């Protein structure tokens, strides 16, 4: 491994693209950009399926902070440290971890340039860059505004900031959230967040209210959420759909004011979840289309815009499959197996994929949505008759059972991805 | 015997590590790799979700059929099992049966 790294550094310093030299070494090379649930799983699975592969994971952060369950951190049900994972397990699996960011990608020369100037050559490239925010989509909401009105949609410092603001708020205060238009990371996430903030308010600041301004007229697991809100937090959460003036048209971070087509709302705590697009490297690699997201074929998730580049997880257009950690992990395993087949000159199998997303409405109240997907007409499509949401009427402690399954799922998927 | 075996071994080595039948995909049959998102391939402490690696194939098939028909109550497995037909379920079950427990 050291030899290969040295070689690549030398090749980079000399400005060599060097794909032919590396091929002469005999082992194919895959570079994975992005160390989240998609990228980390892909890197690890590639090495597991073919130990001879040279696999490099490019990820600038030494510690990954997971988004799933970060809403529980806001509600003080979890510590931030329980969301954080290192790459030691990935390294131990034989993956080279380059702790830096990718700055440029050349699909023709098949190279990735890193922030330190190193150039890596690849036979296959996997991009799993997650999301970036469409700053400027809401006038007034930029990176500086996010310090006053946190998005907390990439877990970490933003999560801690929002939690602190909630803790500092007076009892009787108004929390205003804004939920983005489709598509976005974690479709049920804003509604789980509203639930768990209401849960925390009900204990610590019971006179407070939460206003949820939405750019949509419908949302994931809607009946289950709304039934749960009525039962658990009557009168606390007010959801304002698009058609009733829910779309935020501008914000003023100085006064914590959110303006919609129907009026203005002054918040004590404002959580703006802005519109999103694929992580920035996707546009640089020219794998993002005009929507800002990355079209891929549904078998190996290879870009339909650039040969040899695979895109996973939130950044990709995956048809019916939602943008979730479960989905990214499932796609990564399918993609890794497909890449091993493609490198060996074989056709990858037609995959089937599962997604399951749990949401908590309280510490012991969980609901879920599931789906099973197959390639159909160039996209991943729902298998008819499968999937769906938890039953509307829960019997036999089902909500408590699903809350337990939710935390078990998190322990499992993080162990499989990072463990 | 030895003379015949050595080239065969060399060929197996060159063609990509552990021998795999041409029809056995590297990460299991369609759908199998998604299962481990919840059913951990390794031991995970404090999980209430049962592991399925190393379980008898017939037991996995039976469970999936019962979930699919809603004969057995479940939270999420009924919804997932409905996405797999008998043949797909049997292939997945056979795969997990030979994975390390």
C-alpha cells in the first residue's frame, strides 16, 4: 500500500495521469470520494469482495458525524458523541484513506486531483458526496445566516448550535422550521425533527409552540406524523402547507424573521432547511444535470453523463428510492459488487434493493416506511404491492417496538459501515 | 495429480481470489446485500433485530412466506417480504445459510 501511495504521489508530482502504468501493476484501482454511509460502505465492500483491488477513500473529515438520529441529539435523547464514527475500521479493512478533499475530476484521463495536489488514477470512480445547499434559493439565507438560523441538515456543529438555541429559548417561545421542496435528504426528517423538538418542549418549555412552514402540500408518513402530533403534542405543532402559505420566500437573520407569500413570522428559534443539490464535486465531475442531481443507470449506478463514474446515495437520482442512509448503504453494496463484475469483464446482475426509514415521534414512539426496488425503464422503481408505512392504528405496543428497531438499525448500519 | 492441480490453482489465483462459480455473484443474489442494513453480518451489541447469517435456509424461507402472507404479525418484514417471490426468497435464504454465523 505504501508503495502504491508513493507511486501515486510521484505520478502526481510529475503530472502523470499514468493509468497504463497502474494497469501494468495488475490490480485495478477504485477511488471513492465521500466517506458517508454510501462511500464508506462502497470502499469497504469493494475491498472485502476483491482484496486485490486498490481502494482509496477520499474524505477530509477524520470523524464522520451521522445525520440519522441527530434529531434525537436536539431533543437531548442522545449525546453528539454517539453520532460520531472514525475510519479506523475502514483502514483496517485495507482501504487507503486520503484525509483530504477532491478538487477536480477528469473523466477522460480517469484521474482525481486532491486538495494537496496529489493526483489519483482510477479504473472506476465512485462519488458519494451527499448534499450541498442551494444557497441563495431563499433570499437572505446564506452561510452566514445559517449561524443565526441553523439548518442542522448536515449533522455536527449545526446540530449543537440548534440544540443550544432551543435550550436558551424562553418558555412560551416560538420555534419556526422551514421544510424544503422535493427532492431533499431524508424526506421524513423535518417531520421527525418537529416531533422531537415538540417532545423536548413538552418537558422543558411546555408553553412554547412550533410552526412548520412547508414548501410542499404533502410529506412522507404524513398521516402517521399528524395522528401522532395530535395524540402526543396537541396544539403544539402547526403545519403550514404550500397551498396555505408555507413556502418561505425570504428570511432576515438579524430579526429571525421568515417571510412567506402570506405573511411574516418572527421566531425565537428558526431552523431553515434549505433547498438542496448534489455535493459540489458532482458538478465539477460533470455528473450533475440541470436539476443539480446526478442521473445514473439503475444496475451499477454508473453516471449516464460520464462513463466510469458511479454516483451513490443522496447525490444521485435513484427513481423511487429516497435519499436515506439506509438507501445509500444498500446502493453502495450493490455498486461495489457491480464494479467487481465490470472490472472482471462480466455483466453485473439485475439488483433488488430495500429501503427502510424509521422516524421517532418520542423516545418510545417509532414509525417506519419501507420499499423494495428493481430497475425498470432506466430507473429504480417500486415493486408493486411491497413496501409502505406502519399501520395507522397501532396494536400490541407496535410504536414502542418500532422505536427499538430504529435504534437497533442505527447500531447495525453504523457497525456495518464504519465498525 | 499435483501437476494438474498447480495450474488450476494458479488460474484461480489470477482470475480473482476465492473461487466463485460464474453464476454466484460476489455479494449474494439480488436483494441479499440490502438485508444486512438491519440484520447485521457481525455481532452487534444491544440490537433486538435477529441475525440471519448461518440460519437454516428452510427457516428463512418459512419466515419470509409467513410474513409475506401476513400469517405472522410483523412491523416491517411483511412490507419487505412482499417484494420477493419464492425463487428470489429461496436464493437469498440459501446465501445467508452459508454465511458465517
